[in-house]
């Protein structure tokens, strides 16, 4: 199992770079950031410095979207970083939650997202693609490689992931839901004539190492609210008891009363008071190292290739170091 570190690009950027360097020293293979231009600093500028200050760490957004940048600009940005640092990027992409809504726009449609996945990958790898009716190619790309991993929850998004994406990003660490969603992605890949095992599976969730579970829950409760934004979209689209989405995912948002993006992804987010302890425990990894190891082994047995640690709480360095000292080595067996 690979391990990634996920951060917000809060200033100063030097701290983001320092934490990513620390992650590489501790055995993490991927460095991810949020991508929401109004809420945080521009991640692609910071990626260049992360790549320059690390040796093998791969970087990318968790996640970008096809609406805030034109597709040729996104492809060119990734291709430039790859040309400079040797194909060390991954394009995590989704419909766009905070990035689009904070700017007053609706998240992208799945049809637009599916088209963008293919165009961005083709352009970044040096192939011709059509953008707004115009055939384009980046003539300077040589030996480019850009895996595109899609974030998804709902049945149509999971099916699209299986048909078109190189990887699947699932932003929760509940084994029951992971099994259900991974199966949906792999089934869709098989139906599309692809090798289901060729789709990389990445589970991303907060991790907090320590014995004080009450404190850990409060530091990670924000995550249930972030996931709740996507679940609310699914309920609006399919209904509360449609059978299209597991009720184990939808039940907990009944007490949700809107959402303030100014606290998005932050400990103490007042918009996440509705999230019960049970959901925090199911969606996140909390407790002593042994508890993390047990849950990660269960996820690995379900086909998870990478666990990406959301490290937005008051123990960032401690979590990175604990994973490097005890948890990552245990998952190498």
C-alpha cells in the first residue's frame, strides 16, 4: 500500500513544502493538496517547489475540476511540471465542490467531467485532442505521462470512473462503503472492456494518531461535513431512499443545516456539528497506531492501493512521524 499526504495550501507556502518534505522522509509516496483558488493559494505554483525540494514524491490536486481552468491550460501545467521533474504528477479531478460553489458556479456535469478527463490526459501526454471544437496538441511534450484519478461517490460518477479514469479517489475510509464503491468502479471498468485491476484505488481520509479519542474526533469532525456536501447532492438527485446510494452513507446528513465554505476542511468547522461520533469513527482513522494498522489492512484487503492522509488538524507533524515510524512499515508486510 502506498501512502499520500493531503494538505490545504494555506500560507505560508513554505510550511506546505516543509510538511511534504517531511512526508517523503517518512515513506509517503504522494503529496496532494486541495485546489480551490479563492479559499487557498494556487497549488500548481507550490507543486513546483515541492518537486524541487523532494526526490521521488509525486504531487497533484485532490481534486481539481474542469471548470476553473481551461483544459489545455490544465494539461500544459501538468506537462510542464512533468518535463521539469520527470513525470511526477497525478491529476486528481472531480466535479468541483468548493472551487465552483465559492465562485458562484454550479459543479460541473458528469458529461463535461468525462470529456475533460480524456482531453487533459491526451494533451498532457502529447496527443491531439479537441477543445471547444478546435483540434489542439502540445507540440513540445515528449514522453509525457499523466494518470488521471477521479473522485466519486454516486452510481453514475462511479461508473464514469470505471470507464475512463486511471484511478478512483474515495474520500472516506469506511470499509463497508469502500467495498460497495470499489466494486461499482471495477464492474464498470469490466463492462467497458478494461482490466478492472488497472484502476488504482485511493482512499483519502483524516488520520489522527493518539489515545485521546474525544479530542481526535473533534479535530476530524469537519470531514463528515465535507463528505456531507457530496452526499446532499446525491440525495437531491436520487432521493433519500432510492436504493441507488447506500443508506449507510445518506442517513447521517438528516440534521445538516447548510454549509459555510469559509471553514471548509478545517478543525472546529461549525457547519459540521450534525456529524455524530459514529460517522467520524467510520470515515476516519483514529486511535493508537495499532487501530490504524488494523483498519488499513482491512482496506488493503478490499483492493485499496493507496491511503492518503488528510492532515488538517493540530498534530500534523506528529501524524506524519507516527505513520513513518510505525504504520507505513507495518503495511509493507
